[in-house]
């Protein structure tokens, strides 16, 4: 994973927040990830993703139960790799990355993804996932 330590002068506060959330997720520190969310966060999974059935998830508890818990229950492993953060206007960070994961049915996938984060006052207020849902669905079924 590329981190902001590689070039700290280019890191904004928003990038540092998102980078910290990815690092916390990587070690299973979900309380820290949830703590980085605004209480009124609006979280959307990609259309066509099985987890999009609850879109939009509103609030950290909804994200925890509707997305993170389901990932944990349904996967042998779920890793984010090749994360690159891109600074955008209007307090947005675009992350390009890959999902390296394996469902408990034994089928693995390596899918291209992008996450659009919107922050306000150091907290995530909105999240939009973009992912190759065909790869996810092919592995799930």
C-alpha cells in the first residue's frame, strides 16, 4: 500500500484522515474506521453490489451492520491493496485500489475499485463505492 509517508508534503488533512482509515481497516480496527465517520454519514455501495441493497446507509451503525459485518461474515479474507489517494476539490478524496478477497464459498476475486470520500471538519460525511460488480457477483454465485 502506498502511504502518505512516502510524500508527506503533498498530504492534505483530508488525505491523512482517509489514509488513516485504510490503515485501521487493514488491521481490523473497525472502531477507528467508524470513529472517522460523521454521525450523519451517507454511505453508498456500487449499484449491482450485493451490499447495495441497503443504500444509502445513514450513520456509522448502518455501515457497520449493513456492510462491514456482512463482509466479515461472508469472506474468508477481504484485503484492500494498491491504494492510491488522489486529492480533489471540495473536500473530496478519490482512492483507486483493488479488492483481494475470498468468499467462504471458496471463490476468490481481485477486483478494481474506486472510493469517493467527502469530508467535513476531519470526518467522512459521504462515501461512494465504484467496483467491478461482475467480478464480485461471479465469485459470490
